[in-house]
C-alpha cells in the first residue's frame, strides 16, 4: 500500500498494518467529481494519496463557502465524523484534481482505532488541525473586510499570476461573483492586482514574496 505520506502508517504494529492493508480498497476519481453531498451518511473514509479535494458547505439558496482543502496525507473530519457516527455529513466534498487513494469501511475504521494508539493519535491531531482551520475561517468572516480576505486568498496561492475566475473566488469565500468582481476592480484601482481574462496578477508579488 502507498500510504507512506500518512504519518501514522509506518508507526503501526505489524498486526494493525496487516489489518489495514487487508481492508483498504483502492480508488481513482476524476476531477470535478462529488465524493459525497452535504446531508449524506458516509460509509467509508478516504485516505488520499494524490490530488486535492475541496470541502464546502452550501445554504438553502445555493450559496457556498469553502471549509478547507484536503491534500495527500490528510484525513477529512467531515468524512470521518459522518462515517464513525453514521450521521449526516455537514458539508460536501468535490475533487479539484484527479485523485487517488484508498477507502476504509466504517467497521474497519472503528476496529483500527481500537487496535492502534498511533491511529487514534492521528485522528485527534486531524480534529485539532481542522478545528483550528474552521476557527480561523469564522474569525476571518467576522472580523476581516472582504477586500482583505480576497487579497489574502490570492496571496496564499503563492503565484504572481493566478489562473482563476471571479466565480471560483466567490465560492471559496462565500460571496457572489458580482461582489467579488467589484472588490477586484477596487483592488486593481489601488494597484494591488491586474485583471486579465481568466487570470489575476498580483502586482505586489516578487521573487516568491508579497511586497
């Protein structure tokens, strides 16, 4: 199994590792695929070994906001909580790229957690990390102006030229395309960005740093 990017895997005792390897099922999913919808009850968890997944929540009127992104070596708390407790997922998951990984069914997840202190510790660390992410998201929404959040999101892409759309940024930040377009035009007016078709250039970006 190719789970070396999961910190707990090589710490497992031989019995736990054999159990995990036996019960994992390989999956490969194409970009823009829904892994589960908000309100679904998940029957397995995903160990992501390559690619990227977006977790988001959606209101009744269709507005969405990103909770966090999942990369190789990380485990999703929305997926995990729904699988272990057999309750409705509080958000949806969509693949941002083609992904590969392994699925572990609910019964095996519980048994592995019972068998392995290392996996239990990994689960606790995942919850701590994601709760910090969600706390930061709430803080940003409540205390930061939208133009600050847009500029911060652009800076976090670590690129001078960011290939994206106003709609994509709106989905990430829980806003609308019209509002994001207005904010970006104001940032352009203030010399922070240059807008081109399908891309945004950070004018204050130089040598990998924001100036």
